[in-house]
C-alpha cells in the first residue's frame, strides 16, 4: 500500500459527540438545574462539561477545595458571585473564572434573575459527584453537612472549613 493510500483511509477512533439543545442528562440540585453536556466518556475522561441554571437567590455549596481537578466557569447569562477565600467577584455575562486545584471557592446567584453557567472539569471525575449529590438530596435523610462532606471526599474535595 502506498503512503498516499494509507493516509486516505478512514481513521478509526473516538466518535464525534453532538449534544443538541434539550439533550443531555439532567441533574437537579435544589434550585440548580444542571445539564451534562460531556461526562468524560467521549474525552478519555480528560474533560467534562456542564450547563447549569441557577435560580434567583440560589446559594451555592460551602467553600471547598478540589484536590485533583481544575474547574472552569463561563457565565452565559446573568451575574454570579464567586467567593474565593475572603474575596468576592461578581462575574457577569461573558466572564470566565478558572479555579485551580487547592483553591477555596464557592458561587451563588444573589440576583432576581436566573444565571446560566457553562462549567468544565479537568479531569472529569466531578460529574459523578453531582449524580451522588442528587441521590442524597432525594433520599429520606436529605443533605446534612456530614453527608455533603462525605460525598465531596469521594472526589478528592473537602470543605474549606478554615475559612468559616
């Protein structure tokens, strides 16, 4: 076989993933509705992507630190308050916030309008946390601080209790 023929053969490998509007797994976490656009299954678990709608006056999780992944937030609409340690940042439409491992952070929608975030997780391990959290929220015991900390710990995440 010639080099030209070898290069013109169809390449085998991962299939292209297309998630259309209204598609994707939906995870409801209290007043936040999350749509999983990529759970890592099409990226060799290097990257996960979600779209989240935060209802007005939605408080986020307690400040926490991720030990193994970067987390990115791109504000598609609205305003989201990011708290990093003792600093607040009001991120408006078009703002990107990147949180490296080990950095304490949380977020909230303090406004009267919904806010929409596109979030990335590298690697993808944190998507399963959201699934687990949904199960805890739906369970009979609900989400206690200990249940939340237990769920976080399974994904190399811990509450930033030194900031309380």
